């Protein structure tokens, strides 16, 4: 039998190429093609962090849009109450479901549904905080007197607003630890309530708004940390009341460090002459002591939350109080929606030494600084 010929049994001879059966077609190998889900997972592994930062930039843009919206008026502030309630409920539920610290560290090995719930809740919380904090910024910015003791709070709110847009920082740092999240929530809650109280209850005294906001913030802080079982222990209840009393006392003592939102000074100036229509005939920023015979200060205070406070003019020379003019003696007619205060220094009220930095502070009856007008007397 020659090579290449079949033997009698039909088996190809040795050395002959293998032939496929008549009903089988041999094709070239096809490369492995991943499924759409596998391609998505691969893309997220490579670019996931970039997408988070891109979303953070998008969130910051939305925050800026909220700031622009807040400029339209104080009437929208009452809707913050809805956001406050939703955020409060979600943050309590969040730590009940996912725990804190090491408990959250195990989420990477949790089922997909658990991870989805985690990201859905943090996404909702971030959006709520972004809306609240960015809405607050314009109001606190106007009420803040920079380089004064109350200027730190708007910086704190701005920092919290920025953190709420950083997805990775918010998820993996701020809301990973219950203590840190409760502080963040407390700042947002306190800042919002300071604005919500006068929005819902016009003509509320600023100090009362401050104390109400602090009291509710303490309750909010405790709800994040305390379980129902702990409330059965009287020691925890006593500790709650002690902490509330301490917080209220601290808020009262530190009231000068909090801007009196929503009030702010829209205009303020100092000059020697008043026109018949109530405006200053001349505005001075720097003058020589030899020309000073009488100084008049006029300030317009916007009170969108109603007139709940009595306001005063406090004249200061190099930081020392020289004269205090109450609202009873200094209030005059002004533009609608504002309180115009006008006070003057002349004659014996002027100190012997005039050179230095002068300031007219607009304060509430509780010494909260609403705004300041400054000028310089120099040789």
C-alpha cells in the first residue's frame, strides 16, 4: 500500500493530512470578545477615579449655580427645612445600615446590592449637603465682617461645601467615620437653622435663632450616635442634658463669633455734612485731625428676616470704644426694607488724640457684629 492511500478499513494512511468530516467546516480562530459588562468593569478599573473627580467638578459647578440662585432672595430659605429633614433622616439611617470605620471597610467584599445601596445613599447625601451649604454661602458672606471674630464661620461653611463636592473624600473619609460625619452634619445643620428660623418666624431676635439652632443641632448630633437601647440608661439621658446645656452656654458666650444672618450692612459711610434728603454731602476715608469738627456716620442695614433686634452704633478708636449710640436716638428714615442708623461725634465726645484707625460698628443688642465702616485719621 502506497503512502497517502487508504487502507481497507478507510483509515487514512500514515503521513496523509487529516480531513474533516463532510458536515464540519473549519474556520480561523476567533479572538476572545468580552461581554459589555466585562468591558464596563475594565473601563471603570482604569478610569474610575478620573470619573469620580470629573463628577466632583460637575458638582462644584452645580454648587456655583445654587449660589447664583440664592442671590435671588431670602424667600427660598424656608425650603431649607425640607433638605435639613431629609439629610438628617438619611445620615441616621446610613450609619444604622453601614456602620462606621472598619465596618465600612468590608463593603468592598459585600454583595453588589449592598454596595449599590451605599453609593446611592452617599450620592443622595452629597446632593442634599451641596444644595444646603452652597445656598447658605451668599447669606453668610454678606453678614460676615471680614477680619473680625465672626469671619471664621463662613470659611468653615465654604470648606464643608467644597468637601461635599469631592466624592472620594466624602465617601472614604468624611462619612466613613461616625464622629467626623456627625461634626460635618452638625455644622451644616447649625448653619441652615440660623437662616431657617427667621425665614419661618420673621422678626425673631438673632440670639434666639442662634440658641434654637444650637439646641436642635445637639439633638441631631445625638441621634447619629445613640441607639434606642442607650436611652433606657438614665446616665445617657443625663449626659444629653448636660451636653445640651454646655452647647447652649457656649453658643451664648460665643455669639459674637457667629454672623447675624440674614442681616447685613448694604451701605455705610462717614462724613462731616448731611444733606436734606438724609445722605452724606461728603464721604471721607482719610482725613487730617485739624479739619475734624464733627463726624457723622450713616449705615443702612438690610433686614430680610424682619426687625427682631435693636441695633446700635459703636464708635471705636484704635479698637477702644469711644461712643455708643442706641437705635432710639440714631434711627432715621431710610430705604424700604432697611434700618438706617445715623450717629455723630462732635465737641466733647471727640477724644483729645484723633490720629489712628476709626471704625463704626453696627451691632445687635446682644453684641453681634452686623457690619463695619472704617476710616483713617492721619497727619
